[in-house]
C-alpha cells in the first residue's frame, strides 16, 4: 500500500500539471493550424441536429478581414451549442453561442469544417488581429492576446 500512494499521487499530479501548462489544449493547436482565421460577421446559423449533449450547428460567416490567404468571402463552420433547457454540457465538447449579426474573430479548420476558436470581437482583439496576429494564442476555444505583446 505504501508503494501505491506515490503512484496514485503521480497519476493525479501529472495530468493536472500538463493541463495547467496548456500542452493538453488540442483545440488550441487545431486553431493554430486552421485554414481560415478571420474577423467575420455571422450571417446565418443553421441548426442541424439536437441531442442531449447539445445542438450541432452550421454557422455561415461573411469575411471582414482575413489573416490567412485564400479565405473565401463567405465560409461555413460547424460547432456545438446548448440552446435547449433540457440539454446538458458534456466534458467532451467546447460549446459556442453564435448569434446572427455578431462580429467575431473565428478560426475554422477548413471551409465547412469545425470551428476551432470563436471569440466575440473587442477593440483590443481587432487591433491585435489587424496589426500583430502573431501576438495571438488559442486556449479553450478562444483567441487571446499574449500579455507581453
């Protein structure tokens, strides 16, 4: 039993440290490598399926400003949303709340693919996107500005 205690401690501590260090943010890495990174306006939200762990939606965007080359003027990304009172959050998903007319900074794996980050646009974020996109990093489905930048 005495040998088991350090082993159990390591099983609990190591994943916590990895998570805290940010190395476990798969969605952040996917956002970094997305084909579409743009400031856009949400034109339409299409509800495709509705399950107990959320609704799957297609979000139609109109590009305002793109960081990545070849970003189309209009593009589509898929996401999960909790839009029914009876739905319950799953730890397996990150949920976004797209609203038609909303101005956002969004990353999409490819046109028609998954939304990898979705951040309502603020003046500071817009300035960073337009003037210094390398100051951005992605965490928990959102774009953030490095504090040192």
